[in-house]
C-alpha cells in the first residue's frame, strides 16, 4: 500500500502529520487526496496549482506555503510526500 505523508511545519519542526493510504498516485486526484488529508488535520484545504501537480509527478513531493491558503494559517507550510512501497 502506497501512502501520502502530510506534514504541517512551523519554525522548521513538524507540528502535526497524517499518513493517507492510497493504492497508487494519480496527479488528477491530488485535490481529492489533499481535501481528505486537510479534513483529518483540521485545516483548510489550500489551492492546488499546476506547480503542485508537476512537483508531485516529478519529485513525489510538494509544498504549500501561506500564499496557497485563502485564509490565515498558524503554521509555515504543508508538505506532501508520496511514499511508494515495494
């Protein structure tokens, strides 16, 4: 089972994290994955831009900064990592 690991970062430290089990990663479903993760972390869902989907496809990782959220957030960033299990 593959996973998406989400980390809330504040002052260069992980404040909260959540692992979402997924069968395989599809960048077209990134918003749906993110919506579920944000619900579990009790934060608002950020805006998903083309750069986020491109980074996930190329590097298996992307970062959402304060600029990607509509409302104020009390953390520095939200980082998503795709973890593929052999």
